[in-house]
């Protein structure tokens, strides 16, 4: 009789089970009585909304990438933001939270519509001073607000300001505040905020971590055990757990993350110089260009590994009407090669006009945000160059 083959898969399989077998009634009672501890025992699972082996395997991959003590996957970047901020919310606290104004639009809306209106959080905004977030200016605002929590991004969207995160963290901790950093744009390839002392780091894993535009996911990474306990509890209570299938796809894509992001970065730097030299482009915003006001800071923070995969540029034009016309023609010319898609970090290059999305803050009709993909850069230059030449 032929012996059964013992399978040894390279990757953790997809476990779609909603619940897992428990040995007996005694084990069941113990599991639900001490579920917080039971869930974290190796190989011990109760219910997939609490913990799932496929998800855990991918969380371990993310711990290695961000070099954190723990990582928790969520079903979206917004779920990660909600969970991260829930950790620090306490009933009756009157201390405000300080949010940098230049953060993801969805986060800003969440602050206004959920944290302030529904949960009663006192939220203050830190607006850039002279298009920069100077640490001394941040200190003054912290002294004014006495904020207990600070939320910021390493590289801002869509104007690509680079924040002196280590200095901000040091000042915040000196004044007794916690710090949550959104590292989606910079990615762990360029910078690891936990190594600079951040309390929590979040990502929209939908973007560069997955990198293929077919997974929606978020992740929180941290080093402090007490924050992990609160995050696990909240994820379980509100149902922010990612599906095993999405986790599996993300885990597969994470295996190529360093290779992909290196190509994103190389393409973006080359393309930024190409755009900066083109007569149809009035201005190019990219931290890798020497005229970018945060170029020296980006060199220091990112250690020569690159400057990211995002470029924002302004088309030339005599007035707003002409710029809008050129923008629309430029987008139309690229619709089959660099499509308009409201996301970023994909292996395929995509673009997004700034004014229709952020018009209240940036009423600049010629401004375009370009997410540079991993295609051959010659191909990108050729396609974008033709569209620019036609203007």
C-alpha cells in the first residue's frame, strides 16, 4: 500500500475556517476564559475573527520588514488608523490630539467626521509653516496645545514634504505625548519610524507593501506589549480582521517587496529629472531633486536608499484655464499607458490630478500626482514624453 505523502508547503496555506477545533469542554472553558493569552500561543486558534494562522504568518513577514516586535493586519489602511488611534482613547480625557494637516485625505475626514463629531475627541491641526514642518515650530504648537498624541506622515500626500520624524518624536516624547506615524509613502525600505522611537507605525498595505493593486489591507506595527493587547482587543471587537485570502495574497507579494520598491525608487528619480527638464512642465516636486526644500533632510533620513516612488508636477500654462486644458489633454493622451486611478504604489504607473481631489487646499489645475511603477523607465519616458510634447 502506497504511503501518504506528507506535504510541506513553502507558504502557510489559506485557512478559511471560521472556527477551529478545541479538544474538549475543559479546553474550551480555558480558551474563552483566557482567550487573550490563548490566542497568542503558537498553533492555538479559536475563531478567525480573533486570530487566523494564514494571517499570523503574514504578520510575521511584516514584523521582519518593519523590524518590529509585533504586527497586526487589518482589512484596510483606514481600519489600521482606527485601531491604532483607539488604543489611546480614554473616556473623560480632555487632552487634545495633534494631527499634521498634510496627511491622507481619508484620515483628515476620519478625524473630522468620526473622532471629533462622534467620539468627542479634541483634535488640533498642525499646518506647515512656509511649506515645511519645522521642529521648533512643532515644539511651539505642542506647548500651546499640550497634546497627548501626535499623528503624522513621513512623506506627505500629495506635496511630498519630508518630515524630520526623529526630531518630532523626541520633542513629543519629551512632552509626554505618544506618536503614531503613517509610513505608507516612505515604506520600510527608506525609513523605519520605530527605530526612531515611534510608538506605532501604520501602513495602507494596499499600496507599496502589496504593490499589485489587487489587495486592500492595512497593518499596525509596534514594539510595546501593552499597545499590542489593546490593538488585538479592538480588532476583535469591531471586526477589523483581514480575510485569510487577502492575507495570503499580501504574503506572496511581500516576498518581492524589496525588489519592487527598489525599482519604484530608481524609476522615480530618473523620471523626476526628465520631467524637471521638460519645457511643458513648470515645476517638479520630488525630494530627490536638489532644489526640493527637504532634499538634505531626505538624504539624512533615507540614508541614500532613494527618495520614494511618487512625483508631483505642475504643467506649464499662461493661466488656470490653459493649465486645466493641458491637464485634461495630458491625461487623455496617457489613458492607455498611465491611467487615472485614485490609488498608488502599484507595479503599473498611475496618475491623479490634484485639483479635483484636493481643490480646497491646492486649487492648482495643472498639478498632477504620478505614482511611478516598475515598468522599464525608457517606456515611461517615451509615453509621458509624447504626451507632454503634444501640449
